C-alpha cells in the first residue's frame, strides 16, 4: 500500500464514525429538565399522555437503544433485518427483511396501523427511520408474494428508485405518508438518509411525509410493468395539502453530505487542502468516472484552486449496467475504471470509493483503493484492467492486488462516499 495507507484507513473510520446511528442521535436529541430537545425544537413531555416509538430500518436498533435510554415509551415497534437486543419496555421487535418484505414486515405494518388507530390527540409518536425502511415495514393492498414479485422485477430491470417507490406507495396501505391518516397525535421523525438529495418523500418510501408523485406518474410507471396487473389501483398517497393539517416534523439527522463534510474536516486536520465536490455523483458509473478524472486532472494542473497536498472528497450513488455475471459492486467498479485512468497520472496518490453500509454489490467487500502499489501489483501479475471492467469482476481484481476494502457492518447507510488524495 502507499505511504498514506494509515491516513486512508483513518479517514474511512472517521467518516463512518460521523454517521453512526447512535452518534447522530446523541448529537441531535437529548432530554433536558423534562423536555425532549430535537435540534432547535423543544417538546414538553408532560403535555403528552402516551409516547410511542417506531424505529424502522437498518439502523433501527442502535437508534432505538439510545432513544429508550433517555425516554420511557408506552408502546411501539422496532422493525429491522439485524439482530436487536434493546431494553425498550413495551416495544415489540420484528425481524423483517430487505430489499423485499417478509411476513414479519407485514406484521410490523399491521402493528403500526393498530397503534395509530388507537392514538389520541395528546399522544406523541417518535419515528426513527433509516435505509431499508421501504421493505422492513409494509402492509400491501395485495398478497405479499405478488407484491414481492413485482418489486423484485423492478429491482432487477433497471427501474429507478423513484419509479420503484411509486409502485410501492400505490400498493401500500402505509407508505407515501398514508400512515399519517390514522395517527391522531403529534409526530416527530428522525431520519438517516440513504437517498442522494435527502428527499423525504423517497426515504423509506415517504413513511411520514407527503407524496410528490401523482396518478399520472403512477400510470407512466405502470405502462412499463408489462405482465403485471397493477394499474387498477388509485394512487391515493398523502398530499401536501393533507400534510399541512397534520402535526408532523421530520428531521434529517445524517446523510451523505454529513459523511463528506466529516471527510473534509479530517483531511484538513492532517494538513491537506480540501475540495468537497458534494454529494451529487449520480448516473452511470462510466460518466461519474469521467467527471472525477477530469476534475482530478484539473486539480493536479492547478486549475481547481487547491495546491498539493490536497484531498478531493465526493459522495453519491452511481449505477452499473451489468451485462455479464461478475463479482463486484458500483464502488469497486468505479475504482476499477479510475485505475485504468489514473495509471498515467504523475505523483503519489490514493483513490478510495466505498459503500457506507459496508456492502458493495454481490461481493464480500465494501469498496476499493487505487494507488501506485496496487497498479504495480496488477502489472506484476499481468492483470488486464480492461478485461476485469468488461467482465464486471472488480472485486476479484482488487482481491488479487490488495486494494479491496473488506465488508463491515455499520448498522447504517448514507449511500457511497470516496476521496482522492494527492501529493
């Protein structure tokens, strides 16, 4: 590895530490003299007769654990696909599944509906929402197996997350804000965003937010779903006008931009000049690699306003159009494309791309590192980078060269982040 190996590892750990579920909850929420403080808002707890906790997502367990340490709840649920041991009195745990719901997901949805229907105006619902919530809690309008077949088809046939969510909302009794129709009390939601741009109507399929899509959007997506009879449903999600009459506050407490900002602060503390490119690296991975390499070249040539040693930080979520069976993921594929481009770059550098949930594609890795040593190892082994790109075997390439970042479990997800450091 390069002379910056320790710096690279520290940077990854620092960024992940900034978006840990328990950390961001503690930073945003606290109990003070009987008041629940959420950001700049204060909730006088004695105003509420009952308090309910609804924690849904990959980060549900650590988020709920902290919330139960500072507050007592009269009921609620935790729906997650992870093992969960928490001391939450009156809170039921459901072992749901992701990316497709299971029977426990449906039981969690039914349980939530019953809690909501029994609520009074002086009740408080605290929602904790994180990545995976779209499938971890659900109450479909159709049979579960039929619902799973439709969503699974969309996940494997290049439908966008927005298109998938339109169908999820149309076929759901709770998504698109519909659960809010049943809740009579006040709602406060704390959200860890796994969506670029932090659109609350997309995260968790808009569990506690109004829906921006319409019947027209639904019909357009339906027309692409050949072989599935779903267009007969009315698109009855919660509208913005309906939402304005509800007492609901949503807080995004961690996101991709949070991780990028933390990376920038880390590199500044190590003496690097920093350029944060933001959290908008979206689109096909080939396009993203072209944009990143062009930016890197301009920075190296002194045309980006940063002098060596410098660090470029970026976030987003590229898409990979897989045409052959291979082993890898979008972060490793991006790194492999960059390996092909960076071999002609002068100077000492490290390029890093990884998934913040610790799982990149169908591999056992979270992402990959590209530096001079890895490129030299590939050359010594006679590895043809282009061949690994064309066969979508990025994971195998980086396992052979020592550039793989092994999988980890952060119990959270704020999409993908990366950086390029140069001396």
